[in-house]
C-alpha cells in the first residue's frame, strides 16, 4: 500500500510542526473544506494571516492581474504595486518611511538593525523585551523572544539584552536608563497567550521614552492590520512607537513583512545598508493593496472591532457560566484569548471533531483569530459548541 501524505510528511520534513490530521482541498470565506468533504468553520484564519477569509475575490483578482504583468523584477526597479502599497500603509499609519521584507521575523531583524545603527555613537546599546514575548525564529528576533521553549539550545544570543516582567511598572522603571537603545513589545501578546499590556504600563513606557530617548519598537505582526478594530494594537493606547513591524495579514496570504519608522529613524538606513531580494514582491504587494482597500477604504477594520466585541461578550457569558473552568477572557477585536484553568488542547481537539478550528497557545489559552468577515451567527455556533464541551468537562 502506498504511503499516506502524513507518513510522507513525517519521513521527509524536519519534525518542526505538529500538523493537524486534515487534508484541506479548498477554502471559501470563513470555511475550509477537507478532501473527505467535511467543512470546517475557521476561527484560526491561517494563524492571523487570512483576515479576509479564503478565496477573497478582490485578493485573487489582484494576484491574477499582477502575475500576468510580472511576478518578479528585483528591487533595482520601482514597481507600481509596491509603491502603491507603501503609500497606502504610510497614509493609514502616519509613519514616515517603509521597508518591505518577506516575513515577520525578517521585519524584526530589520527593526533591530535600524535600532542598532541609530544607537551607534549614542552609547545606547541595550535592547529590552517583555517576558512571554514572541518576535520570531531568526537569531536576532529569537534573542528578543522570551519563551524558553523556543530558545533552548540556540545560545549564545545577541548580547546586551534583558527582559522586563510583563506589565510590571516597577521592573520597567528599574531596567531602563540612558543606555537603553530600545524596547520591543507586542501590545497584545499573541503566542504568549493574548496578554494585553495595561494602560498604566504603556503610560509609564511613554514617559520613560520621553525621558531617556530610547526607541519603542511595536511588534504588530499578529495584532496589526486592523485585527483589533484599529490599524495597530497600540492605537488602543496613547503612545507613539518609533518603529513598527507588521506581517501576517498584510500580504493577503502571500509572504510580506513591513518595517515602518518615524522621523527619528527616517534617515538611519542609507543606500546599501539594508536590502532584500524578494521583499516587496509585486504579487504580494498587489494582494496587500487589496487587503488595504478592504480593511481601510471599505471599513472592514471597523467591522473587526464590532464583531470582536460581540464574540468577546459571548466569551464572557461563557466565563460566567463556567467560572470553575474559564479563568479570564482577554483581547481586542478579532484577537481573543479564553484562558482556562487547565490545558486547552482537549477542547481544541473536540472542536475539531465538531468542525470548528481554533488554537491553543501557552498551554491554557484558547486563541481565536477569526477572519474579520466572521458573522454573529458563526460566533454563536462556536459558543454553542464550546458551551457543550465545557459542560462535559464541568
Ligand atoms: C508577534 C509576532 N512577531 C513575530 C512573528 C514572526 O513572524 P513570522 O512567522 O512571519 O516570521 C510572529 C509570528 O507568529 C508573531 O506573532
């Protein structure tokens, strides 16, 4: 008998991913269809990438149109779709300069390089992060990721880094000084379990940023591009990061990362001091323009906030019904975490049996990252099944 695709996967690939026991045939809107014909309601959205759902007509049309023009030219050329996307993001974000990469982690690497070059000569050398953070898998980004499971065995990391305890204002005050080059943070931590930075912490960060003049680097790779109902997660706070990185949703499913910088860092990179072969690929940027059109021009970002509030209110109802199981509900918009007082994987597995896809992160947190086009009825369906599963566990 011939080997199954799962056997082949296990045989050929480095064992880095626990894949789902599903073989997907196609996706449409918020649904995935497996080859055996079963339909899945997707509250995981390609790990925060598929903000517009699957097979979105504006994205597929933009990609189709671009591939018949040219798929790649190289960064020796100005390319209309790449410039159009840059302009759209600059206008929506209010930042001064942009650089396109291929992934989130590469955008973080670029942000580290900008910070290093900016601090060079200023005697600012220390880069800080928050505990429980996730910034990517390449060595620079991993040096600023405070998740032991991802770091073990890869030492040594970048020197002159340290971690501030999440939301601990005292620790923040104690760890920053004149030598602080920058602080990188997710205002809403994704992999770490949908942990939301407190207003108090953000306010203190802003005061210290003004006092010591270090760079605030916002990692908006998961929370950005409208997911929380605002263009960036940090827009829920009164703070102005100097550098912002986005990725995931911006490429509409194609690999694309973005670094944005304000006036302070606008002139740091000069010709030849940073680069990429594929970053800003015109097909990915054409898809990105379609994403920006839907999210900004057509108001889908606002919708993500509205439907997210609905979903959150339902999750809070669930918490009230099962206080012994649901510890806390956290997040904004279409980025929500339901923190259980036990491992979440059995709940995820049972939902999968019932045709709904969610994810569990940091052991106990059920993570919801639905496409922004999710409807109240689909949210109700998830909550109905969650209610029935938690009742069995109660
Ligand atoms: C907050 C955050 N930063 C960085 C990354 C790394 O992005 P990528 O996987 O595109 O390299 C991720 C990916 O999950 C992320 O959620």
